[in-house]
C-alpha cells in the first residue's frame, strides 16, 4: 500500500495553532502531549525581521488513521484555516512539493 504523509506549506502558515488544538482534541491528549507543534523561526538581518511558522508533527502523529480509514481528512488538515496542509500519498505530495517552495513533507514511521 502506498505510504501516506502530510505536506505543509509554511509560506502560508499563520501560526494560528488551530492544527495543534484540533489534533489534541481529536486524540484527547493530556496536558503536555501534542501530535503537532508550531515552531516559530525568526530570521533577523540588519534591516529586516522575517518570521516563519513551521508546524512539526511529533512521534504521536498517527496521520489520524481512524479518520482516514473512513474517508475523512486528518483533523489538522480539515481545520487548518489557511488551507496550507495536505494529506495524501507521499509520491503525489512530493510532486506538489516540486512546484511549491517553502513546503515540508512529513512521512511518519
Ligand atoms: S494527522 Fe492527525 S495525528 Fe497527525 S498531526 Fe494531524 S491531527 Fe494530529
Ligand atoms: S492550522 Fe494551518 S495556519 Fe494554523 S498553525 Fe496549523 S498549519 Fe499553520
């Protein structure tokens, strides 16, 4: 069976944390446990500050198999208001990645 993963377009991620909360609620994770975490990357040059938000799935991410087996999207993908997360076969996501800079591909174990 084709491996699945998440493609995250961090150019358009607003750092809103909705994916974190959606994942946590979906899995009932206790305080301190997360399926995905937002990392803030601050790049400073002498006249400019650039901030990127990079969502990073943790080892707890199971790609929401209980949802996808029923044809539903993973909770984080469904609730991302910037529509900057995609779920699918890794080979297909990699093709999208070739077309779009500032993306990361997550392939769980
Ligand atoms: S795919 Fe599911 S388990 Fe993985 S980060 Fe998204 S909501 Fe959490
Ligand atoms: S929900 Fe979407 S826009 Fe918000 S932090 Fe997560 S990936 Fe970024």
